[in-house]
């Protein structure tokens, strides 16, 4: 019983939930927690990080209790929590991070000007974009607008410009490689960010979390490689989420913390569905059957108006280079 109490405490689950907990998906997850936590300890991961990381189990168990009437883990969370029991995710402050290789999903390569330090993304290859600069098919809308490319020459590289506000532009950038250095492309190691349900979006809170993550990659580089298989050094954060949907900058006022947060990223258009975002925003409720009393937040009210006016929600992807973390809060890519 004492060992069970320790597991429940580490997973941030109330003692009263134990009887039900061990009758569903959560049983297997909790059974794997002690070995996973010990594995992290053997690689000198701090107790604070271990505790904060596995507390995510409790957040998902509470989500199940709220929406399904009993303590447990839904399938979506069950798949997600495998990252925790496999020791491939770490919560450090406000955010979680998964060491990964930069995805080709955003069709982008990043270059930094050697003199001005400007960061610029260009398209990495061929793709069809709509006239609004989003990938054709995003949120179920297909349109032939313009096709991207990437041409490598002896001393230069050409591609279409990707605006840091999250859309491609039908404009060619020709970068002299004596003046521009490539700093991020598909396959390079990055920290993929995820946002737990608890916590706020204060700039100082987020900056502190990201700064601590950078320190973590430098002090635990060998541990990260052995636990996750991803070898550093790391140079950037990535995030793909409806929480940085570029459209929110307009749906919500500029004073909104969500808007202030998304403005810190170099945003990329990515192919995605629209339904999943509504599911998150309205906590799995059907937007067409909502009653006025079910609408809890100003975000939900603004999203409903946006959708009723013909808009479609989506995700954006975003990056923050480690070298720019001191400028976080100052919209460094705008």
C-alpha cells in the first residue's frame, strides 16, 4: 500500500481515485511509473523534473473524470502518456519538451543573416499553397494558388519567402550563402514543446521555462541522447498547436496573453484539420449543440463568432531559436 501511495502522489492522483484507477487504462500507466522514474534518476534527472513530468498523468485522469464521469485515461491520453513512461518527455517549468528532429511538415529552411542577424524562412521544396499562403487542403479548403520550390546553387539558395506571421508569400528570396548561414532544416535536433493544461501564459513564466530547458540540454546532453535517441546539440524550440493559430491574432485582442505568446514565434503554415482544434477549445463538446450556459470563456465566444462568420480554425507551427531567447517577449521575428 505504501508503494501504491507513492505512485499516486508522483502521478498527482487523489487517493480516493485509486480503486477506480486500477480498473482501467491508468493501471498500466501507473504500473510503469516507478521504473520510468528510476531510469530518469540514474541519468541524474532532478527530482523536480521527474515529479513535474509524471504529474501530467493526474491532469489527464482529472480530464477523464470531468468529461466521462470516472477516473481513468482516454485513448488519446493513453497514447500520449507513453512518452512519459518511455522517458522521452520532460516538463521543465511551464512547458513540456520532447527531443526530436525538426519535421519537414512546415516545408521550411531557416537562415540567419551574418551581419544583421535577421532570421528568414524559405520554402524547402515543392508544395501547393492557397492564395492566402496556407497549404492547400488546410482545414478542408483546397485551392491552387502558387507552388513553392527550393533551388540550391553554387553560392546561393532560392525559395519562396515564409512570413513570420504564418503564411507563405509568392515572392522569391535569393540568399547569398556568403551572407546567410543555414541554422535550421529538417532532420536537425530540436525541442518540441507541448503545453500542459495547468499554468498561465505570462511572458516571464514562459521565458524562464524555455531558458531552463536550454540549460537542461547543455547539462544533460548525454542523458537526453541515451533516453530519447536524439543527439544534440539543440538549437531551437518548435511548437505545433491551435494555441498559436496565427488567426487568433485578430480573433482575440492584442492584449490577450495567447496573442502575446504566439507573436514570439516564427510561425509556419502547416497542413491540418480544423475539427480537432474545435474539440480542444470546447473540450469535446459539439459546437452546434452548445447552450449559452456552456460557453465558459471569451476565447470560446470569439471562436463561435469566427466560425459562424465562415472562419475555420487551424494549427500553426512555430519556432524559437535558442540564440533569440533573450528577446522573448519582444516579438523578435516581426
